[in-house]
C-alpha cells in the first residue's frame, strides 16, 4: 500500500498532511514535505496539488522581496509600482526610505530570530508611500504598509524614522503569530510589541547596546517647531513631547496610571507605555544588546504564547515562563523579567492587578 | 451647520478635536463641505463596511453633525469608511488642524 520514496516519506500520505508539515514543520521536515508533495503531485498529475505546492514554496530563507508603490496622494492602494527588489535607487526619498527600512527590518528578523519575513514564509514586503494628502499617519492594513507624507508642520513624512517602519512591519508579524485584538489591553500589547521590535530594528541597525539606545519611537518625524523629541519614549513613557499645540505625551509608566478611555481603540497607543517601560527595564538589567536576551524572550512569547485576548498580567506571566524555558527556572534572567514587570506594578503570577486597573476580560 | 469632530488613534495618536461651524467658514470652503457631505452621506450605514477587519494604527473618528435642529452622530474608522467619507474626514481634519495651530 505504502510506497516508500527515496526520502522516506510515503506518497500515499494525504497531501494535506504534507501541507501541514510544509506549513508548520521544522526546516528539515518542511523540505521533505515539499519534495513529497512535489513527487506525489507529479505522479498523480494533480494540478491543484502542484498549485498548492507552488503557493507553499516559500522564498528561499534570507532572501527578501520588497515592492514599493506610489499612491500619488490618492486613496487607492497599493498605487503605482515604483521600485522592486534589486531595482536601482529612486529619485524619491520616501520610496528609498521605505525600501531600505523594510530591508533592514527583514534583516533584523532573519538574522536575530531566523524569521523569514512577516509570515516566516518569505512574504513579499509591500509598502505604499504618498498616501492621501498631508496625511499624518502610517499604518499596516492587514496586507501592506502605508505611509503618509505628513502635513509638513506637525509631522514630516513617516518613512523618515526606521523604528516607524519596524513598528508597522511588526504589526504584520503579530497578525500572523498572536493575532492580538486591536482594542483595550490586547490592543495595547499589540502596540507594545510593535514599539519593542521597531526600536530593536533601529538598535540592531546601529549596533547599539541597550544602555546606548535612545528608546524613542518616531524620533525625527515631528515638524521643526514642535517641542518634542519623538512620539513615545520606552525609557520614560509620558516625556516624549510637551508642546503648546499638541499637548503632552499621555503615556503612563505604571499600572496605577492606567488610562480608561474609548478613544484610540481603548487607549492602545497610551497604555502601551506600561509594558514598554517593563521591557526597557529588563533590557537594561540584562545588559548587552537588547535583542540578544530581552528581545528573544519577547519574540518567543509573541510567537509561542500570546493569544488574541491576552491581557497585560497574562503577558507578563508568559514572558516569565519563556525566560524559564530559555534560561532556566529561577535563573537570573527569569528573576530580571519578574523584577521588570514589578517596576510597572505588575506582579507575575496574578491577574488581580489588571482587573483592579480596569482591564477588561 | 455645526460639526463636532474628533479623530484619535493613528500611529502618532495625537488627538484632533474641534467644533466646526460652516457659517464661520469662507464661502468656498463652506460650499465644498456641503458637497462633501452630500457625496459621503455620513449617516447612511451603507457607506461603512460592517465588520471590516481592524487595521493597526488606524484613525478612529467620532463626529456629530447638527443641521437645522437635527443631530446625528457617527463613530467609525478609516478602514470601515468609504472613499467619499474619507475625503470628508480629511476636510474636517484639515479644518481642525488649522484651529489647533491657531491656538
Ligand atoms: Zn502601531
């Protein structure tokens, strides 16, 4: 019944099993599954299996594919294709920044975490620049990154800061891995992971130690007359800007200052200051480069543990558990994780804090 | 016509809030606003896609329009809004930003 192929996989195994392995197995398993899918499909001449195989055949690991579009100040996405992978530099600064920034983000994820793009299967990185007119925003729309030019007074173009690009691309990673709901505490965690890896992309590109880094998000995108260094500070949440026109950075750095609001999807860009501060504290406590240990703990937590509705206190417990797995239960690293969360008023192992602060469950 | 406009969220999350009175606008701007509202039909539920997947760093809008004694309120996001509605929001956002800068 079962015909052995040279690679030891029976082609009689239903293709969907191979597909499953091709999707979820380790590298060696994946390679074998691809071969089996390919061979069995050829032998049976099933076109749809070949198609499935073609779809699953990921870009070779470590090979990035970037595509930059120009939305030409309109509403239509993605817009006009202006630069593909390997194409020469454009005369348009925003195009080149989106190209270089997504490349640096890809390299960070691949070299540090061995992750092959947003979906870990070599997904092409699509970006559109010049979206709408004077648009003061950048976002991830579920499929691609989108950048506005800013109005020139409050904001400059959003591609100007590498951590913004790393932040947006990380929303894609979170979508594929944890699927964090974009509301209230899970939404603030979604924002938090984007700020963490956005900052780490920049630190990695600059080859900085944790204590050398500025820990700022959106540094350099404010207009020339705005009184502020950036949009957020992971080191000192609530201190990034204080401007007569814009007001003051509203981020809390402690659970006791948790903001309950219906604006901003339940304050996702506000309360992210709390876990941001915890991550900063951990990175400083562990020393060295932040992506080596703190970043790895957070990455594995995002990929292996976090669920769509994870709350702050649950996320804290998950990071502690991951630190225990990576470095040993009771290790200095695990103790540092618990201490970092304690700084922001979250005790690992209880959920009472989140509930007391009004976190919805 | 009086419009209360609030935009929050977005990557920057700089809240933009303003009261806009069409009677106080220059004639051309007031006409443009009227045209935009006519096209966007902000209170017609058809102009918003229900259950649109949430978009990270999306803008959230809370807008109240008071016209001839009638008041209607709309709460939506860029991802859920039609193109015409986005153009209306961009117009109102521009007005709100001007007011903010004059403060
Ligand atoms: Zn974000």
